[in-house]
């Protein structure tokens, strides 16, 4: 199915002129998956993503087996890792919106436990690998809408760490993967990525991430920044420095929301002062 035909069908559903029950859902889902990375923001964001959201979280038209198969495909080289390493191309939309599809199925699993434990562990591994490998960190792309790969991946990881079937022993490794993406010098995050990266960190703090892990981070950051100032040119160091400061400022704010995390605020303040 071409993009125009798909858009027409999804608009009809969205406008109430048709319903999911009247559609050949497997065929329509296949077309949505095929065009999940369309550079057309209306089709990609408003129709395909919202269509998946409705089908996965609100309708009972997809079996657990179908959702697991969809999840497995989304994790593969043709979706999550499609042309990984490219920067500045439209390929980013396929990777980034595959992450959102994974997040939707992870959210569904919190209600119905449909993902096998072995696949849940693979999701953990693949999301961290993708987060590490993704170099295209653009937020909003003019005329094409949100790429937002880092924010989308943080959202998926947040759904993952909420899962009671994920062993909390993995939290420090997941935490480190998230932190590693904060300290980038390829670009300055300007679209709320720092707050989105914090979301799964705060979730893990609430359910099992040792506070000592944070203490180690706040001790290491000033040392790391001083070393990078010597190694990097002025432009790249400036980007790294801004990302670090913005993250710590957001962390300070979110730590103060919950009284049990407020003990982190003096440590964050001290870390900021040493930068």
C-alpha cells in the first residue's frame, strides 16, 4: 500500500468515517509498519503512531502473538538499526519511531505480561546498544517534524524499567547507558532530551537503583569535564559542557519533587559548582 492510500484510510478512521473493525487489520498494520519512518509528519506522527497507540493500548484487535511478532521485527536491522550511523538523513525517522512502537508494546506488557522473559532481556540489550550507536540526535527537523531519537529511546527505557519482570541488577548498567548519552559533544540538546533521559533514572531510583551509584557519578563528572577541556576543541567542549550543566540542573529540580530524593540536591549543587 502506498503512502497516499494508507493516509486516506487512516484519516477515515480518525474522522470516524470508518473503524478499525471494518478494516483488514493485519494488512493495514503491515502498511503502517512499512511507512513508519515516513518523512511526512502528518502520516508518521498523527496517523501511524497514533494508530499504533490506539490498536495496541485501546483496541483488542491484535493477539499477544501478533504483538510479540511486531516487537521482534521492530527490534531488527530493518527498523531499530536501519542504516544506523547515518546522520542528517530521513533514515532517523524509521529508527526513532520504531523505538516508539517498542515503547507502546512495553507499556501494554505492563498490563498483560505478553512479552516472554527472554525477549524482555533482548529488549534491554538492544535498546542500550541502539542508544549507544545512534549518532543522529536531532530534535525537531524543519518541515519533517520530530526525530527525537534520544527522547524516544528514554521513553522506551522508562517503560522497560517499570516492568517487575526485569531484574533490578541491570539498573546500574541501564543507568550508565543513559548517562553516557548525556555527555555528547556532537550537538547541544535543546528539545527536552535531558528531562526525558532523567525520567527512567528517577523511575529506577524509586524502585531499586542504589543511591550510591549517583554519588559516584557526581564525584566523577567534574574530573571528567576537566579532562575533556584539555582533549576537545572549543566548540565540542562547549556542547559537552552545556549538555552536562543542563542535565544537572534538571536533575536538581526533579530530585526536589520527591522528599526521599531531596538528599541528592546538595550533591548536585556541589557538582555544578566544581564544573
